[in-house]
C-alpha cells in the first residue's frame, strides 16, 4: 500500500491552486540514486525508459498549496506490488496564484514534473510519500506572463508500517490538519473584525518596496512587511522615523499626521528607496 500526501512551505502568497491530473511511478530493477535538489517541470516520455509505469493517482484534483502549509493532507492511496520504484512524475493541467496584487492564471510548461526519489513497497506493508512544494519559488513573473515553474521535493515519511499503523498516523494527521485549519479561520476572522483603520500595506520583496511611490491622506497608517529572508529597514531620509532591522515576515508601521513628501530607504540596501506623498 502507498499513501501519497501533500504539504507546502508558502510565505509570500495567499492562495496557490494547482490541478493534478495524474501521478505515475516507475517500477524497475535498475538502481537509481535519489536527487537532493528541488525539481522543475521537465518534458518527459515514459515509453522511452525500460520498466513499467504504474498510475498512483488519477484526477483531476485541485489543491490549494497555501492551505496545506504545515499540514500533511492525504492526496490518495493505492495498492502497489512489492518492490523498488525509481521515480515519480506529476502531471499538472492548470494553476493559479493569488497575491496582494490579485489573482493570476499561470502558464503551464509542457510535460510532467520528474522526481527521482526511489522508494520501496514491502509485502503487506505501507509506505508514505510526501510531495513537499515550495509555492513561493514555483511562481515566476516574466513580463505579462506568470509562469508555473514547480519547485517540489518528494520524501519518504515512513516505510514498512502495517496498515493499522499507517492508518493511525493518517488519522492523527487529519485531526492535526483540522485543528490548524480551524485556528487559521479564527485568526482570519479576528483580523477581519478588527482591521487596522486607514492603513496602507507595503511589502518588501526581492530587495524592493512593492509600492515605490504612494499617495495617502493625512492620518493614514502605512504598514511595511518584510517578505525577504534578508534583513531590511524602513528609514526616513530626514531621520523622522526608523523601523530598525526587520526579519522575514516582521512588520512595522508609521502614521503620517502631516502633509508633505516623505522619502525613505533601507539602511541595509541604500539603493532601495521609496516615497510617501501625504495630502
């Protein structure tokens, strides 16, 4: 028996829906070394390789990768013959991503996502594999196009478990997933019920402020949130305000109480500057 699960490590996007049409595995007597690097979608032809291709999952099934962040969600289960399987291929037919700038349909490269990660099915035992996506790195903005360039690794969660043991783990993970989803709903509702009044959100991403120039009325609060792994600051050119160092996902805010033009920059990266016009 094979359990196939999915999880994600998204930070910078609010929704990332992918539709999986099919997942296959290659059964062969060849010895294959697993690759450690994240994998991109590669056009492949299953008939070119010796051995047998087994269908693990048939869709279509749509998964929100952000929604499964820090969650092991069951994608499917299938009975497999015992032996060693050398690689997995994932076929994605559509994808869309939502950020603070709105929702975009992604251009899907041809072919499948090839994951070289051998796994073993023991007689009358269960193996669990996890598809661990990195949604942030899987989206590439190229001019007017938004391209799906999948970054995903596959790892073996466990092998050699009895069906009862594997089902107990699956049930425990389902309870944990339900609890995390409920907590997210509570936090979202609190945020919606108590929004920051007169606030403008600016993100720091790829070493730039996402809004290099904004116009706001007097009394508006601007919130800066760092979405980079590097340290950034929000520092007034005139010395009026300074956020201090902001780590990843840390935020800082300032309320503008007088009209004028306010120029600021990042102390760590002085070339990164922006302007707030207050009227």
